[in-house]
C-alpha cells in the first residue's frame, strides 16, 4: 500500500506539472535554469569501518518560470544519483519535485500559492527564519549547492506594499517536516559513527543487519496527518518591514510547529539515563546497542520524533554607517518544547539573536564578523545549550578577474562557546571554497568542510564527516 501511495502521489505531481505547463506555455515569457552538478567528497580521516570514505554525487536540476501578464508559474526539480564507498557501499537514486507555485502581481500587492521556500530576516540564517525547515539529508555538504538548504512546503504567501514598507502574511495549512535520514548515512540521526559505537564495530552483527534492512526501526516519526490534523498543525506568520534611507526595520509574529521534531526517548531508557553517573554528554556517548534494541521487545521504539507548537515574536534592523553595514535580528521563543539535560521534553522560554557586521576592505573583498546566541530564561538547562550559548563566526568573500576568467573565494569559521567559567570553545565548523569560472556556462570548485570538538556538541557530533571536495557545474 505504501508503494502504491507513493506512485499515486508522484503521478499526481507529474500530472500537475504537465497541466500547468500546458496552460502557461502558450504565449509567454520564459526563464529557465538547467545545470548538471558533479561533486566528489573524500573523508579527511576515516576513523572506523562503518563510515563512508567517499561520496560521488551527480545532480541534474531544472527550474522554469513562465510569465503572462500579471501571472506566473515557477516549477523546479532535481534528479540525484549518489554512490557511497567505504563501510557500506551503496547506490542511491532520488527524484525531488522542489518548488512549484503560482504567483499573481497586483497594483500594490502580490500573492503566491504552492510548494515553495520562504526566507525571512535581515541577517542570513535569522533566528526567526523558521517557516521553511532545513533539508539536512546531505548535512553540511549542502553548502556546495545552497539551493537545497531548505525544504519547500505548501505556502500561501501574500505581500502588501505600503510606500517603502511591506506587510507579509504567510499561511502554512499543514506541517511540512524537515528532510533528514534516520539511519544509513553519515548525517543521519543514528549516523554510521553512532552505530559503530553502539555495535562496538561489529559490521556482521545480526541485530545491526535487522536494523539496516528495516526489519526493526529504532526511530519512529509521529507527524500530524495533513488533512485530519490540519486545524492544529497549521503555521501563520506576519512579517512587516520598512526602509528609510540607510535604516531598515522588521517585525515578526509567528505560531507554528518547531523547526525540528522533538526527540521523545523510551521512558525506561530515560529512567536508566538519570541513574547513570557522569555528565549528560558522557551518558549519551555510551549508549549501547542493547539500549537501542530493548524497547522493541516491549513493542516500543527507542526514539519517537514529534513536532510541537511554539510561538515567536521578533524583529530586526540594519543600518549602514561609515562603510559598515550592521545587521541584527532577535527572536523570543515562547513556550518552546525542548529536551533538558536528562532528555525530558519541557517548556522553555528563550531569546535567540544574530548580529552581523559587513565591511568591504578593498573592492570585492568583504569581511563579515558575526555572532549568534541563545539565552535560556527557564530554571532548567537545555541539552547542549544549558543557560547561555554563543556562536561567534568570521566569513570572508572575495571575487576577482584575470583576463576573461572569474575567480571567487569563500571562507567561514564558526565556533560553539558555552558562556560558562572557564570559557572554552566546545566545537567548531569551517567551510572553505574556491571557484573558477572559465566561461559563463562552467564552474569548477574545490574546498573543504571541517568540523571538530567534543563528541556531543553542536558541530562535534558530526566531526567524523570532515571532508575535502571538488565539483563541476555545467549550465545548459
């Protein structure tokens, strides 16, 4: 039945694309992007026999936009062919319908409806940019193709223009979950490194085979039904922005389901976890296969993922002064369900903020020091965050030309710093990329993605996935 349901769903999507294309292709202005992207990732240090050593990824992406009078339709999709070599060699083929939506432009307004991505905020990765949830199937490797950092959802997006101000009303009729893997990936919740530790490096374990074959799933998703639960799983956001000379202001109110579903662990496992000695990080790093598999004997799951509603009010500003561009966004999360240090889900109130400073040092060389932070106002500690956490970072962008060739360089270094005494860096992340464009239709690039730190930390959890990469993108 599940296979049949997927076939019906895919047939409906294809029929919808064909129908809309016929309606809009008669006449009209057309804009199209088609490219082939080939990427190769090599693990910097393979630390166990479960991990992938190399990943070869081929992507074909198409985006078309048709415009007639005040109406337009945009649709895009991709085909991914992936090969993974290392601990568990495997081939993967994926087709994703990315965005498909209708838009209409009026005199002082615009409206769009369909499957689309929405971005909010004055700074990049704003703390209140929460409507389109992440696509984490490739983890940080997604940075090599930023079109796919987010998951499109069914959205009704209306914008009213009032002089130099805009009022945006965004309605999401039902919850669209983020995209990620539960298992069988370096970036999965139960990553290869996690399984290597839990099964003590035994690739031939019968219990592991049962997990990988899907005979037993330690992770269960308890998502709301799109139709039956529509009245309780909707999202609604109001976003107001205004600009006056060098000053830009923004205000936001939002209610909806969380960016990531909350992790509800097996109750008996949580009781045992509270009795174990050591820090929360030490406890989590010593989870065994028996603890993962034991709930199945009672008809339960080790981990249940369930989204919870929260409410956000926030705002931001930007101001340009003396060749500096200052940007700031703030978001106050009210009644947000999050795991405490014993992995019990509790309500927290917290403030999340982002502050960027942009400066062009020389022509085409931009430096952006920034800081992200979270302040927890509740008496209990949040796992990993505790009471206060900051994420300082430094980004550099540089573009230059030699004859008819274009070169660009991007670098970013981010760290995870709990505001505790003594102050120390718990984990870090770095992304470096250099791009050469020998022509308008070809891009060649290479770089590195490096993560490090404590095993149970924001970036350290995936530190075994540090890799170097090369890629080529060809536009048709």
